[in-house]
């Protein structure tokens, strides 16, 4: 792979358009990280045509052969994990410690998907239960690949969110056209190289780097595409749903994840968990803690425990092992978050620590006395700040937790089993964590939101199911 090559149909090709390259820069200091080729409209057509041909071959490839190729890709991801981590950190501003953790999960995630791609079970149908006919017939269901999958990924986890789409789609026998975030394309290309070098067949994998405004609608509206898997903003997800046409969709969208701290909670545990869950990747995580809802009797003690832990978070050069929180993805994003925190203070909340900006770095903030209906609670922040509000009773806490348009993840801290059971039944979120924050994910578990946070599930087993279709087969015999 050369810096100015496109991956189209599993083959590296020179970019033909004049001036069609982009320099990727570090959000920390603006230094050049690498150069990528940008795809144009004509490349979309070439990639989809190749994907159609590749899908026809790949779906006829036995599952054990697909698995062998994916397992080799997993080995290559393991071998290249150090380089992948450096790329993640350099282009996203994520700390090298966090980037290393992300890169180290890549191989295992591919292996999980490779296995699930061999487990496409169907079921037998009790046709003899049909009155009057059916005993002389045998019915069963058969899963098959969708065909061509378009995967669109964001910047915040440029390895894991690519692989949560790419690996299950390939394992299930689909061809994939991947459009990664333009700010973090190098990680996607490094991972794609693992699959190409592992022997993925011609046509099966393309990576198109470029503006969503240029490529997005061309990809999602094309009738050759049968499945779209998108992670990103709610506004973009709603647009895709409007224009895509008759296709399968998985949409992982925005969030404003709550954590409820009940009077019987372990406050030290809750404060330690929130000090992690609100600030990992500078808060640029869909399941980051954005809202903490405390009972008034423990609010003061919780804040006394939380604020020192947040003040101890060290910002700085993401490549340094001493740095515990990196940058936002751009200075413009940092400015937006800085304004949102300041506005919360203007609206009557108390900024207990943080909120200052230095370039693309915003110091981690704790904001108390936030009104539950304020923009700071209701709108996704995607930055390193936690809003703390109070709820006088359990019903009010549940109402606040459910009181946004979103429903991706939630956490509840309590020592009461009955309260925990009530929480998991009444909180409307795709995942509910008891005695931890929503910022915890095992790659094998189903993952996805309710309400405005989208629909469809990721996690290799769930994603393979989403990326296959079911046929009903009936064998007709003669009446006995």
C-alpha cells in the first residue's frame, strides 16, 4: 500500500484524480501523520461493481475457508498491533495507552467474527401442524449473506468500530465497501491491509476515503447495496433512513448516557467508575457517562469523591505514557465543548472543575446542579464533562434517566437487589450496567440502542445475524 493508493475490490490502485489526496494531521500539534488518496464519485461505482462480483464468489466460498482467511487476518492484526496503536493515537489524539488497548483487541474481535461466520444455523419448521396439509412436506430455514454491505464508521474508535462491521460482514460471506471517517482513515487502511494480505478474494473489500457529502448518498442509495451499517450522529442516521430505500439498516447513533446513584450506593466505587467512564477518549464515546443523577442525601459526598479524581486526570501529549486523557478530534470540536460547558455555567449550573481549552484539549470538567431539561443534559456532548443532577426519589430518577431522546446505555449504583431488578426493567437503554457505568463493552456482547440511539445490534454474533438473510425452504413430497 502506497500513501496515495485506493483499495478497490481488494486491490490497491493508484488514485487517478488530480489533487485527490489528503494529508492526515495530528489533532494535538497539527503535525503530518500520513497521506491518503481520496475517492470520487466514479470510484463508488467501480467499488460497488467489484463488490457485486466479489460477493458472488465469496458467498460460494465454504465457511471454513472464509474462517481460515479471517484467522490469518487476525494473526496479522496481532503482529501489527504496535503500529496500529501508534496510528490510532497519532491521527485521533487518543492516548497511546488507550490506543494500545484498542489495537490489542483487534485480533480477538476478528477471531470472534470468524467463528460466528461458521455458525449460520437454521431451524426446522413443524409444517405438519398446518391443518389439512403439511405432513408430506419438510420445511426449514437457511441463512445466506446479504450480498453487498456498506459500512460507515466514525473517528472515535477507528479500529474497533471498523472491525465490528467489517469482520462480521466478511465472516458471513458478504462483500464490503467501507467508508471510514476522513479524520482517521489510516487505521482503517492498516486493518484492511491485514485482510488483503491474508488473501481476501478479489472484489470483496473496498475502502473509500472521502467526504460524506461526496460519497455518502451515492453509497447508501445504490440498489446494489443490500445492507448498511452506520455509526455516527443521529442527524446523519435519520438522513440515511430517509434516502436508503429498501435495504437492511443498522444504525448506532447518538446518546446522553445516564448513571443513577442511589442512597445505598458505594460512593467511592461510583465516583471511581464515573471518573473513568466520563473521560475515556476525552469523552468522545457514545456510551460515555454524560449525566449523573444522584439522590440529594448523597450528592455532596459523591461530588467530594468525584472532583479530586477528575482533577487528577493528566492531559497532554497523547504519545506520552504519562498522559491519561488526550485531545478532542479537532480544535473546532474542542471549541464547541468549551462553549457548551461555559453555557451550562451561564444557565445556573456550577462548574466545579475543568472546562478550559488549550488547542484541541479541554480540561476534564464536573458540572453540578445541572437542570435535567437543559441542553447540557439533553444534547449529546461528546466531550470530557459530566453533568450532575439530583432526583428526590426512585420514580424521579427513572424519569430523568429516560428523559432524553436517546437510549444507548445506562448505569445504576445500588446495593439493593430489588432496586437493581427494577432498574434493568424500567430504564430504556440498549445496555444497563449495575454498579458500573455504561462505558464498558465486551466485544462479544450484543450492543446497540433504543429510541433515538438507533436500531440493530453489533457484537459478532448479533452482527452476523444482521448481515444475513433468512430463506424458508419447503420440500414437497407426495401424499402418503
